[in-house]
C-alpha cells in the first residue's frame, strides 16, 4: 500500500503532517472515550457541513459511481478510501453508508486538511468541534426461531371388527340315480339270403373273424352284403349289433 494518498484535485500529501491520529470526544453521561478512528469514528461534524460538500462534489448522491475513479458522495479515490480505514466498512465509498463516508472524511480532513477537496472543501475546518457518533453498526442477526413443538402422536386406529363367520355352504344335491339304457332291440332278420341264423357282435370281433368262425360262404364280403342295411362301414362294427349269418 502506498504511503502517499491523493484527494480529488490535489497534489499528493503525506499523512501525518500535522495529522491528528485520534480525537477525544465526550459521550452521553459525560464519560470520556478515546476514539481510535477505525472502530468508532465521528460521523457528523457540528462545525462541518458534509452535506454541502457532497452536494458540490456529487450533487448529494452518496452512492454515485460515474466511472471516473472517484466514488460516493464525497468522491473518494480508492487509495484515500483505503488509507483512512474506509475498507473497514466497504470495498469502495459508494458501497458504504453516508455516515461511514463522513467518518472516513473526518479522518481524511484531520490528515490532509480542506485541500483534500480543493473545489468543494474550502468551508471545512479540521479543528471544528465534532460530535462523536459511531458509524452505523450492522444490526444483530435475529435469534433463530424456536423449533416447532412435535405434533402429538395420532391416536391408534380402532381394531377392525371381526369378520362375520362364513355362511355354511349348502349341501350338495344328491347325484341323480343312473337309469340303465334300455337294451338294444334285436336286429331284424336278414333279407333271406343267409341261413336264418343271427349273431350278436362281441368285443374284438371283425366281419372276417365272424365269417371264418361261422363258415360263411363268400367270407366277410358276403357277410357285409348280407347286413349292409345295418353296417355302414365293413371295417367298423360295434358290440351288441345283431348280424344275419
């Protein structure tokens, strides 16, 4: 950090030449407090009209930043703002409050005199009585909200009603009594071409075995021809059929 600080429109001035490092001020109840400047510097001077200086420098705009290298209502250069403790409040003057800018201006006036503001500071008096008013202090953080009381546990749900006993299943109806099918009527006698004998087909019979067993002339073909009115397929006969031999 350079040891030479430049106010707006003036030649470099070495701080400390006739500078006052601190002022003793009287606070409420008459207690004497030594103000070191960086912590609790005077914000408003009874004998210096800083509003008039700001009106001259920046049209009274304490947050101005025109990009010309000077900031805030009193148009501090970054080096002057830093040298006199301004960065304890904000990085640049336009980011600080009016009271904080005036506090830094008082320290600058003590070190450099009114010439720090060549055009607008002619009415300033470095020896003017000042009222010790601390720069604005951030408000304390609000106390954390108390944790909400836990919600009461829900009442247990009532036990479900017992399910009704199932109705007795109706007794199954008695199975109907099976009635035997009537016996098949005997097949009518053949057309008269045979010998008048009748044979009832048994399980496993074929026309061939029947014709051979009963010595039918012409074999199974003759037996089929004799019973064609009862047999649709000579290879498919059923037990219980009556055949004319």
